[in-house]
C-alpha cells in the first residue's frame, strides 16, 4: 500500500505545483518545493535549458536509453495535456455556478425596505409611551427620596443624642476603642453644630471623652497594665488628637528621673557590696540593696522595652537614656575608685554595673551599649590599676612619714629601725596584696574581663614599672635630693632629717634585692600574657632596669646621707674657724668645745647607722661596755706617740715641708676616698674621713700664731682616741689627723708645739670634765 | 675613668693656690702662677707651653713680697696682673707689671703699678673687666665690693664706688659677667649675690649654701655654674634662679673651683679637694627639653656627664685655668705646688 501511495502522492504534488505555478507565476515559490533535483535535467525548473539538456542526454546516454527516454517523455507530455484540459473544464464550471448565485441574490433583496419602515414606526410609539410613564411617576419618587434623607439625618441626630450615654456605657465596659470610634464619627457634626443645637449633647460627650482620655492616660502611665494595652491606649490617644508628644516627653522625663534612683552613688556603692556579702548569710533578700538595685534596673529596662513599643519614634531618646545610664555608672565607678577600694569591692560593683548593661543591651541592642561600656570599662579598669599603684605608693610614703622623726628620738630610740621595718613591710606586703587583688581581676569571669585579660596584664606590667620608677623618684624627693617641681622649696633640705635619708637608702637596697625579684616572679607567674600586646618599647616590665635604678638610688641616697651629715659638721667647723682671730690667739687653756659637738654628731651618725644598716663582715674588736677605761688607756698610748711627734716637730720645724713631701713619697698613698658600702662601719668611716678632710681644708685657709697652732694640736690630739674608737680604718684616720697638724704647722708663723705633759694634762682635764658632765646628765 | 699621666708637669718650690691664663698673650699659651708660703720668699712664675705643646718652660721668675692668695692676669696687657696677698695678719691687693726686658735682667723685679690700699679687710679676689681694654677692676673682701679705675700710666688706682654685702654674708669670691659688664656675681656663705655696677646695688641672689667657686658660661648668656662644698656642681639659669638647671655630682670632697670652657659650650672643668680634676659635659642649654623629648637619651646623658677624671695629683687642687688661646688646654695647680697642663682634645669629639 505504501508503495502505491507514494507515486499517488507524487502525482498529486506535482499537480498542485503545476497549478500553483499557473496561478502564481512567481518562480521562487514554484521552485522551492522541488529544489532538491534542481539541475539541468530538471525539466520543471525555470532555468531549464532544453538544448543543454539535449546535449547532456546525448552525451550521457546510449540510443536505447534515449529511446526509452523519448517514450517516457511522450507519455508524460500526453499526461500533461489531459491534465490541462481537465483544469480548464473545472474552472469553467465554477464560473457558471458563480454567475447563478449572483442572480439569486439580486432577486432575494428586493422587498426588504418596507419591513424596515414598519419597525421604525413601532419603536417610536414605544418611546413616547415610556416618557408618559416617567412624567407621571416623577413627583412621587421625589417625595420618597426626601423622606429617605430625612430619615438618615434623624438617625444621625439620634446617634449624637445617644452619644454621651453610649460613651458612658463604653467607659463602664472599658471599651475605649468603640468609644473613640463613636466620638470621632460624631466629631464633624459636633464641630459644625456643637455651638447651637447640640450644645448639651456636645458638652456631655466631651466630658465623657475627657474621662476616657484621663483613663487612657492613667492606663498609659500605669506600669501594671500590659504593654499591649498601653500601646493601644497610646494609639487611641493619638486618634483623639491628644498631644502625644508632650505625653511622651513627660513619660521619658519620668524615666530620666528614675535614672537618679538607679545610680550607684559612690557613697552607697560600698554598702551595696557589703550587704552583698552579709545578706548571703541572713537570706534577707527583700532588704538586699543589690537586689533592689537589680530590680530597679530590671524595671527600667522593662520600661524602655515598653516605651520602645509604644513610641517607635522615640528610639533615639531611649538610646540616649541608656547610654547616659551606662556612662553614669562608669563615672560613678571612677569616683568610687578614687577612694581606696579593694579589688573584691571593685569587682562587686563592676559586676552589678555589667549586669545592668547586659539587661539594657537585651532591650536595646541597637544602642551598642556593650561597645560603649566595654570602652568605658577599659578606661575604668586602667584607672583602677593605676590607682591601686598610686595608693600603694601613697601608703609607703605615709608609712615613711608617719613617724615624726625628730632629732632626739631618732638617735636615741629605735625609731629609725621601726620606720625601716615598717616601711619594708609596707612595701613587701603592699606589693603582695596588690598582686593578689590583680589576680582577682584576672580570675573574674564577667564577660568583658575575659576579653581584656591581655590588656589587664599589660597594664599591670606597665603599672608596676611606672610604680617603681615613681617610687624611686619619690624617694629622691623625700630625701630632698631633688626638689620636686610642684612644691618649690616646700621642704628645704634642712628640714628633712638625715635619718630618713638613711632609711630610704636602705629601703632602696631592700627593694632592689627583695621586692623586685618577687614582683618579677609574680608577673611571670600570673601576668605574662600581656606580652602579646605590642608595646612599642618591648615588654613593659623590665626588672633589670628597675634594679639598676634602685641600685643607683640607694647609692645616691647613702651618699646624700653622708653629705648631709658632713655638711652639718662642716658648718660647725666653718664657724669654729671663721670666728676667732687666729693670728692673735691666746694660749690654749682647754680642748675647744667644737670637738665635743663634732664627736656628738659622729655619735649620732653611729647610732642611726646602727639602727638601719647591717654590720660589716670585717670588724675590729671593740668593747663598748668598758668605755671609760678604754679611752684612758688609749689616750695614754697616744701621749707617747704624741711625745715622739712633738719632738720631731720641734727638731725639724724648718724643714717641715720638705719632710712631709719626702714622707709622702715613701708612704703609700692612703686611700682617703674609698667607695661607701652598705655597712655601719663603712658609713661612719667615710663620714669621719670627709669631716677630717674638711677640717684640714679649713686649717689651710687660716694663718696661725703659736697659740693658735697649739690649740689645733690640742684639739686634734683629743680627737684621736675617740675617732679611732669609732672607725675601722685607723691608718687613714692617723694620716688625716697628721695632715691637719701638718697643715696647721704650715700655716703657722711660729711653730712651737705644746709640750707633751701640758697636752696630756689638758686632755685629762677635758676628759674629767666631760665625764662629770655625763654623770650630771645621767643623774639629772 | 682613670686619668693617665698624659699631662705636662711643672713644680713650684712652695705650695700654691692660684694660676691664671695670660689672656693677652696671643703668641704663646702662657700661665701665671704664684706661691703661697708664709715664711719663705714667694715667687711668681710665668710659664709658657712650648710650641710643640710638649714642654712647660719657665719664662720668667719674679719674687713677690708676700704669699699670694689670688692672681689674675690683665686681659689686655700680658705684662700686667693683679695679686691678692697676705702678710699673715693682714691682706692687700696690688697690680703688678712684669719689667719689659725681664729676660736680660739677672734678678728681675716686678714693678708695682698700683696698690689697692684703699681696700682694707680680708680681700678674696680681684676681678678684671671681662674683655677688652678697660681699666676697671673689682676687688672683693669678706663684706665689701669695690669698683676701681686703674690708670697704668699714672700708676694709680681710684675707688669708683663700693657696696657692702653686710656682715653675715662673708663673701668668698666672684665672677664678672662676660655678657653683661654691669653684672658681677659674688659667692657668699649662704648665697650667690649679684650686683649691678651702675647703681652698685645688690639686685639678685641665688639662695644656695657653701658656694666656693662661680663662673659664667662665656658662650651662653644667663648661665652660671657654681661649685659647692658638699653638693657638687650646679648649673643655673639666672632668669629662673630658684631651681638649678642641672646638677653634676662634683667631687668626693669639696668642689673648689669650676671653670667653663671659653670656646666649647657645656664643657666644664672642676677642681676638688679630693686631689682630682674632673671634666664634665653639661648639656645645660636644654636639659629640660631633652628629658621630655626622649627619656632614654636623657638618662644616658644623665648617667655620664663626666667625660674624664684627672687624678694624678698628690694634694687638693685649688688652681684651675683654661687657656684662651688654645681652648682645649687647661692648667691645674695642686696645693703642693705642682702645675699640670692637660689637653682635653681626646674628649672633644664626644661632645
């Protein structure tokens, strides 16, 4: 079937093509269908060239094929002829039938016009009749409409007259929403006719509305109502044209006022914390200030939450309030820590404040309270650390100054020792305490502390570095070595007792050797974290540098002590040598009293030193309890020595200078100015040496007559014994005393020394006198 | 810091206290020094540093009637100088002239130009007009200040004006301000006092005890350096004289004399009774600024203002003088009569 259908289709297709080419002689369309075999042999193509086709056929095919082709073509041509004949017939038929149809149409149309005229007439009559009905009913309809309007109006009037009652009912049932709706509905009418017809009505309803407003306001202000209800109330009030803004302002003001109640006042802060501790035992939570505070803050944050919902446009204001509260908290905390506060108390307050902040942050997350307070907390903490150190410093200097070191007590009693021990304890205990406190800070688990751990460590390190540095500076100021710039000449160096300087010196040694290593350990153990912080100048706490600083300070202070002491003696000596006219000096009668004063000063030094400084390792034997006998024996031995010296003096008075020069050449140069050590002996020796050197210098500035020289000789001779008693370096003392004698003889116009017996006698007399004096003072 | 014995030494016969730079001698670096001997005949030595700087030559030796407590060379005439002397009982001051052809004389005698006889009392020092040819002199005793007018040709000196400091102050020395020729500082027992020579009135004072030596900084106005018995050396700014600008440790015992270098600002020399001469560098100018600037640097500077310590002396050093011709050279004189000339050149690059 399929094979049969295909040539059928072929044929039909060809027919159609031919037809279409006939009707529409557009070659592009006709060729489009059969373009597949569009070539020279395609007879149907428009570009078919018969001659070419023939040539090609002849060339390509043999005779048989050509004959076959001829037969085929003849058949095809015959077919085409019949097809064309058929087409002509068909078309002709169609043309004839079309002509018939037109003829029929012409006969049908005829007679339609009369019907149309009839229709028009009928419609016209319908219209005139309907107009008649309309005019007859118009008046009645008009009347009905009027009646309807009147009825509406009457209903409204009725509503307005009913309004007060209805409002009252609403008030009773607290259906404020309906009431407001009614009122606002009646509003336009009341506005227009309120002054005339509905005066009473208006008044009554206004009264009712006023009540409603009042109720709404109280509802708005009352904290017991639910937030929803309050928000509704606010919305209703707004609908009633009540100035809500002023209400809002009032409310916020109230809120602001309540801030005062929330403040942690510095004076209350301590009780807040104290009660925190005590009430834990008693469980009296209702009287608990901290609890009260917490509730208050909770209330505050609730209020904020409420207002935020009620007045969405007031956020800024609320933020401001919350920030103000936070800022105030931290301000108060700063005030609070101005007084001394322990770390525990500080933490207590801090915790409360932090809780408050967290509470508020929950309500107002956009206010960035936690950032704000983190910043403030950093500042506060930093201040706290700094303040702890400054308090410690204050403590130490208080301990030092607490004892009124006046001349007598300091020397006689054990006061210096007490001061030293107390201050040592203050330093050591103080640093231990402070680090304990700081450890509490680090252990604290409140959110912000964990973040700031590194910072805190850094602050503590830096703080301790600064602390020791400023402590050193303060020591120097206290000692009068450097005058502090802020109180110019407030304390002149005369008023600072030398003993205090000595204590400070020893304290510096103590800090260098004991305290700083300990602090270093503490920091290494607990506060090393801060190193990760990038400090520009390396780690903040440099124990090596501090040790150096305090070492230098201790030496400086010790030197300063010796200086102040020798200065006193120096003044004494200066007076002694300035006053008399040495060229006209009278025969020496007795040992001059400045010697006593000099020895007294030395004694003071000895006593002070003994209280504060440790004993040296090298120590010459000394019997302090048998003082009296000791001096006499030594003085006797000295007489012998002096005898020798006196003789030599008289013998070679003239070539004295040459002699001393020669002696110096052979004698090993005695080291007068050795380094001072932190021992009792070293300090005393240095003082004595410096004083004797001063004595020599004063002698060199004078010119003596014989008696003047003898006076010096006598005084020096007397000094010899007690000085040697006090000092470890006897050779140096001998040397210096001899130097004084030599200096005096050089400056003497007429060197004749006192005879030894006279010398001895005068010295004995002096000894007896001083013994008697001592005796008198003891007995009195 | 150990002072090596690099110095050039010269021995006087007797003890001595004072040495002075001969400022007017522009050809040689010379110093004048005088002995202090109560009983022997005292001498004035004119010393000259050889051109190679390796030797100290005694250019002239003159006898002086009394022991010399102070000696100052005239700034404009190298042959003129002043001395303060003591006879044992009383003090006096005189202006002397070295004879012109002293080299050719056997035993040249000093010519006395003038004696400041009108000044009785324990004279401490004579100050010359700080620079240039001016015939003004100042003599200071324990209580008084005299301003003199000297006439070399007439060989006379007249008192122009005087003022008393009062009994209690007991002045001990002084210095003439090179920047303000009307200002003179005098050291007293409890203060340094300043006089205005035009009115001859005390104008100012620094309350500071036991000042021994005083010197103006010749390179910088208003800066004054003092040496004290116990407390070392202080540098003051006279415009704010309450607190010293800088403090130097000084000497182990008293600091006796202090001299600012005439050429190198901040270079200070001090002599002490601990038989040492110390060379300091005091950045006095702006020590305050520096501390604020960088603490590290200032501590370093504070640690070591001492450039060198010359310790090669047997006795206390009282005499000290910079050479104005060769400002890196100074002369020091210890009590045993030893003059030592040292050069600070090795320390100059460090400034």
